[in-house]
């Protein structure tokens, strides 16, 4: 569990926080195997015996004061008695994880369940047949990769949807499909329960024994023909031909089908939905005409009009998925407007992912699928953040489902080791923290989750007897308790800034503002934030001099030259304003791509997000020798460095660029065994998605994919051609705004 704070020393009170201009909060990556400094948790057992505070329900931890019969909660200061069992347990402190470490992972006892029925992980693929041959070929190869990644003991179901919904039985000698027609009206549901079409255990096949049969069933998939669609779906309103992608009805039926067995047949349910275009048939159909010319004629702000969902159907469906214990991943392979703004809730609220590929040719879908399923996943997760009494969590951000009953409790159906969440803090009262108090600020994060444990681990722990090769489920409780210092003045606060975490919280806030008030409002918020921070910094360091008439006579320091921790922030804000996340509709940013970026960015850890916003540009003197580890993203940096090879890491894309003046004897593309290739392979391995790798030879090939990332000469609002004034004029504009603000 990695936890990073925007400031490692917390502001002393709300005035100090307000005057600093900085966001105050933390990012949490709960299922990361190690903490932010690379330390693993201390493992233990009997998590259910861990004492809890009677006042705030916080857990006993290494920071709590312990007496012979009682302990004092480090979060709220409440004294609590100890049970006889706990007194005996804590008389040998070295044997208790919670006494030796503030980062612990404890096993919880298995719930009483039918011993014969071991809940298994269930995976269901729902494939869009209102599609092309190319789309189905890509989906087949992705699912074949997925079958290789699934652990033994998994169950797999294959379903298809178009104007009808198909369930496959792959357990017999030949695959059998049973279809149910989807009613075309927007209020309709399937006329028959899926359980009556095919019993669930007939639909869900064990991957161990049926892998080949599943593969042969995939081979039988064909796109629905226009003739089929005309006869099946053509009796639309007034004889108008309807589309044939009944995604909404299909997902609703599938979730209800699976939900009936949650906790008995399966412990983890995961649905992979493959879409080749917008749902346009039956309940949950989306009107894609809103992405057209009418916004121009109506004078509406397209950025604002296309970001909210047009129907609550998929948000309501996500609540059904959470209830059913099913996580939904959406893979959209399309370049037509699909209205991901409405569809995204089904995936992000249920703890799933949203992937968008603009074409089948360059899609990394099979690699992404394999990567997603072969890394460790926790499921049925509950997360709770508690703080000491002087402050409290404000907003929480990330792909979770808030508990309908308890505040600050989040449910995550499926969580991998990359998924990151963020919280901002606010003071509970005007007093703040005591200046020289003995109670420093405390944060406790509790993460309860289930993992599938392979037989090797059980054998090692001596728990495996006769059930050879049987996977088992383990419920665990992971707790991290952190103690922070307080900053006595604003200089101390600025010196303790973590700029990557500041960017994370800014991105979350800006996404929220864009969704509620439009992209222009999001851009404005970011610009104003930098102006206020610059003004507060200049004020705090007494850099501003006034003459008798109270007008400012000195230069404004927009480069934060006195504070290294803040120096990179203006560049990052400039890059964020140039990012498709915040670029305006007129600049040709597709609304679906913007939504995809919102979903991707809001789940990334601070380090990855920083790369995605401000890519890392490195130069090499040869494929085996790095010349300089970091350049600014400008053409001037390329010219002055004089290096022949540049490597740009933009998180989703990796580009190797040979300059037009490079020595023609340098091997192109770089050989497999060189340092540059090793670096690329390492970055690909540790990334949560498969980055696209591009090799470009300057002067011979189109260099625009690389040059588009050299943003510092581009105008911040995208108006006008690239000029020498991009980042420089942006700083001039900030200076003018700061002078205006400080008047």
C-alpha cells in the first residue's frame, strides 16, 4: 500500500493551508505490494482479534500507547480496555505484526460456508456481433490471450449480443448457442429469464478442461448480416430501420443471471464487454446524434454538452453490478462516436477499466487483456480512511462505489496493484494542530480484500492436505497507519511539497470541474490555481516590493527560483492545458477520447500520471549510451543537446527518434540487445497498459508524432501556429495575472 501526501509536513491550521495555495491530501495505491519507499507489509494472522477504538472505530497500531490493561487510540485519544485474550497476546509484542510495524497485512478467518462448494473466479465475455470481421478477429485473439492468463479453477462463459442475446454451452462435444431476441423498445427487458434459457453452471465452463472447446466456439462467431438485422430489428418505429446493438438489455440480463449465484458459485465475477460502436437498440440505447453539427447552430458549448451522461441507465446498472459482485471492463474498438460519457459508469463504478482503441490495426487489446489478467488482483474490497480528530477527509476520488450507508467507506469490486485513489483533507475546526503539541497528525487507511491463493502458497504454509491443485480464497485486512509532521511556517510547507501528488489532486479536481461546468471552466480553474500559488509564494518569500503608492516595483518570480520543490509546477500546468484532457472541442479532440483519458488519468499513480501529462525526454549518444536523462519538451532542447537519438516516454506511447543530422552508421531501429531496447522493454513490463512503441528516422519519415509532444513552443490555447512564444508567453500571462491579483 503506497501512500503519498501533497505535503509531507501538514499545514498548522486552515489559514496556513489557505495562504499556501496548495491542495492538501493524499494518494493511496492500496493493493501495491510495497509502500512508497519499497517496504513490504508485516504479515500476520487473526485480523479479527485486532482491538478497535470504541469511539472512532480505528484499529490498534504501533503508534498507540499501550498499558498493561488498556491502550490509547492515536487517532482520537480515547482510552480503551483490553480483553484477556489481547492482554495475553501483547505480553509477547515481537510475535504480533501490529506491534512491530505500522504497515500490516493480517489474515481473517474463513467464513462458514459449504465446504464442498468452493467459490471460484468467474469470467464472462460479452461480444458485439453488430460488428466487422476485423473486430471479431481482434476480440478472438484477445480472448485466447485471456484464456492463457486465467488461473486454474476459473470458470468462463461466452455470450454474444446484437438484436438478440446468445449464450454458449461449450461443455459438450460441439458448442451450442441459444439465442433470445431483444425487444426493440427502450423500456423492454428480455421476455425470458436466462436461467430458463440455460442453467448458469451449463453456461460457465471450467477453463482447465474446456480451453480448446472455448477456442473452437470463438471460431464460430460471425458478424450479424445486414439481412438478419433488417428482419430481426427492422420492424422499428414507423418502419424506420433500427440499429442492432442491444448492449443495455444484454448487460442487465447478464448481471442478474450472475448475481443470483454471487457468493455460492463464484466469489469474483468479471465481465469483459467488447463493443464496436454505440448501443443503438432496445433499453439503454444512446442517441449519438448529439455529436453533430447542431451544437454549432445552437450556440451550445460542445465540450460542456458532450461530457455529461445522456441517460442514468448505465449508472443504475453499475449499482446492480456492485450488488451482484461483478466488475465490468469495457473494450471499445471504434472510431465512431460511442458516447463513453454515458457508458463509463458501468466500468468505473464497478471497479473495472475502460479501454478505447480507434482501429483494429494498431490495437494492443490482446496484450492489454493478458497483462490485466496475469497480474495480481484483489476483489470484494472495502476501503476506509480515518484521520486524527483535528482534520477530516473531504472529497474522495477514483474508481469505486461509495457505501450508501457509511461515510468515507468505498467498495471496489476488483482492484489491481496499480489502481490509485485520492483524498483531499480539510480542518475539522478553526484550531488546527497544536503548535508544539504532542499529538502529531495521524492517518489510518484500512483495506479489506480477498485474493485467490494458488496451491503452492498453501502447500508452503502447510494448509494443503488432500485437495491437490485446488485454489482457495483468503480474506485479508491490510492496515497502514502514518504519522506526519506539521509545518511551522509557509517556507517549511513549500519545502515539503511532492509535486507529483499535487498534480494528481489537481487532475482529479479539474476533471470534476470539467464534468460539472465544462472544459473551459476546468482550464480556468487550473490557470487561476497557478496564479494564486505564484502570488502566495512571492508574498511568503517577501519577493514583492511596493513603493509609497502601493504599486509593485519588483519583478514577480514565476519560476519559483527560491523553492526547488515548486519549480516544475508551471511546466506541468502548461502541459496539462495542452493535453487532450483539457484541449477544446474546436481543436479536434474527440469527446470519447477525452472521456477515456479522464478514466485513465483518474486511476493512475502520481509517477505515471506525471509522465502522461509531461513526458520524459531522454537523449542517447548511441543506442548503448545515455547522453542526458531529462530535457524540457522544446525544439531548442533538441538542437542544443546535439545528441543523435532521443527517447520520449509519454506513458501510453514510447517514441525513439533519430535526428536528421544523426550519423547514418548508427543502427536503426536500435538492436535488441542495446541499452535503449532494454529500457523500453523494462518500461513496457512495469506499465498497467501496453504502450505503443514508435521508431522514427528524422528527415526520412514523418516526424509529427514526435514533434507534437514538443509542446513548449506551442500556444497554450491552441490558437495560431507554433511560435517561439509558447511556454514563455504563458509565463508572461501568469505574471500579468499575478500582478492583477496582488493589486
